[in-house]
């Protein structure tokens, strides 16, 4: 049973990172002209915030969880790592999409 809990935990923790990486390639103008993409971005933001909230709950309540069963000890380290990843990478990619940068051609003299 513990193995299934770990598999489910890591699956639902890594899944938002993988899906959010897909949104990294889009620019602000892509979101302006595509309503479907805008809705997908909003849904992913909610999903990432829910996943981050679950990591916070696990990190805060882990002392109580570990008292009941010692096999859940490594979850604290995982929860802290995923919180850092969610805050700095995935949510920032969705919250502030990159701007389109036009490359300037060099003029030969």
C-alpha cells in the first residue's frame, strides 16, 4: 500500500511540471489570439496551485503522518523539493509568459 501511495504522490507531483514545460514555448501574443490556449493556461495554473497546496499540507502535517508510520519519512524532502520547483519554475512560466523577441539582423558596413 505504501508503494502505491508513493507512486501516486510522485505521479501527481511530476505531472504538472511536465505539462507546464509545454507552455514554456508560448509567448504573450500566442495567448492573446488563442482562447483555447488561454483556458488551458488558466486550468494549468489552478492545477499547479492545487499541487503546491498539497505539497504544503504534506510538509506541515508530515510530523503527524510519520508518527503513525515511519515509512513516510522521505516525503518531507520530496515535498520541499517540489515546492521549490513549483514556486520558481512552473508557476513562474505560467504566470508570466515570455515576450516575443524579434532578432535584429546585423547590417554590414
